[in-house]
């Protein structure tokens, strides 16, 4: 056996580097009352939830990749950076949420996912749940008859440490104008999530093509709760070509 072969054989049987040194990739560690799940297990479960909605946290762009060549972008980037840095203090405040609103292509999803990824990858792995509004509410509606399953799904959105609601009310807005009203079935699924998070001051990132007035027009109680929980952390990208990064260089 030559030297190279020897090295390969050894590294296959006893890896010299584990993904998680704590549990040596077994996902179990010794706790006070016996074995318990390692932190890395929690991270894997959360990552799996993101992937279920088509987003792999490993591929998400960072805040550093967000170019800042206009004042609104500087403001948005700064708020995102601060949110990550000061999350532990922010989460204790009454107004612990943030909203990226307005123009499609402005980078709302980019920034929300970048915040989410940074917190997910923190040492203690903040439990960040990604909730693309249309897909997630479609799934909730499809499970409405299965009470146990439905409650389990909804309670995850209500209780997680940080919830990202992306494209909120996407089906009600087009080119910066409301094109529909919220129906009872829409409210039934989203209202308890927003309301419970509002009441319990749970950090939430709201992304929507609606601006603040449109959220209020759709439903004053729900829009009001969102706005109040974000307070000074509302970034509104005006509807204009310059704010659409997808059109840059076109
Ligand atoms: N300031 C920026 N710097 C670098 N890339 C950007 C910037 N703004 C947006 N992008 C990129 O442009 C694309 C569109 O951005 P994104 O999907 O985040 O927009 P959005 O506001 O969520 O749009 P929509 O309302 O259609 O969901 C993404 O690939 C994103 O990474
Ligand atoms: Mg988006
Ligand atoms: Zn581990």
C-alpha cells in the first residue's frame, strides 16, 4: 500500500474532522439526565424546513453581497446588519420585528434570508423559520381538516424564535396596487400567526409588495399590528425602476 492509499483508508474509518465536534456527527450528546439531542440536530431540522420551500440556506446570499449605491439601500443594509448584531437585545423589545416593503426586485428576500441565515448559523442556532406566504398558507389550507397536523404546522410559525414571512399577500397586489380583498379563508390562516407573534413580541420579518397603507387597507387590525411591531424598522422601497435590481444594466 502506498502512502496515499494508506491515508485514504485511515480517514474513512476515523474521520479527522467532524462536521460537529460536540457529538461527532451522531446528533446525540450526554446531558444531565441521559442522552439528549445536539444543537447540530436542531440546525439540520430547521434547514430541512427551508429546503421544503425550495431555499437551501447554504446557497443564500449574504448581507455583504447586497450592493449599496442608493440611500434606501444603505438604510436597508444597515438595518439588516444591526438586526443580526443586536438580535439578542432586539428580541427582548416590544418592537422586535422588521419589514421590507414595496418594489419587486428591490432585494427584500435577499436581505430577509441573509438575516435568517446569519442567525441560523450563529453558535446557538437561532430557530429561524422561512414562511413563503402563498406556499405556506396553501399548505395550511390543504391540512385544515387534519386538526392535529394543522395545529402542529401553525404552532411552529407562531412559536419559532424568528419567523420570515415572505411575499405577504402576494395574491392581493400587482404593480403597486391592491387587486383583491382579504377573504375570510385568507384571514383564518394568517391572522392567528401575526396576532400571536404581535401579542408575544416575537421577532418577525415581514416582506411584502404592499406598502404600509396597503397593509392597513387590506385589514386595519392586522396591518396595524405589523406596523406597530416593526415601528422604526420599516424599509419601504418606492415603486420605481431604480429600485428594481433585476433591471440593473438592462
Ligand atoms: N442591492 C442589491 N445588491 C445585490 N443584489 C441585489 C440587490 N438587490 C437585489 N439583488 C438581487 O436581485 C435579485 C432580486 O432580489 P430579491 O428577490 O431579493 O427581490 P425582492 O424585493 O424580494 O422581489 P420580489 O418582490 O419580486 O420578491 C436577487 O438575485 C437579489 O440577490
Ligand atoms: Mg422576494
Ligand atoms: Zn452535533
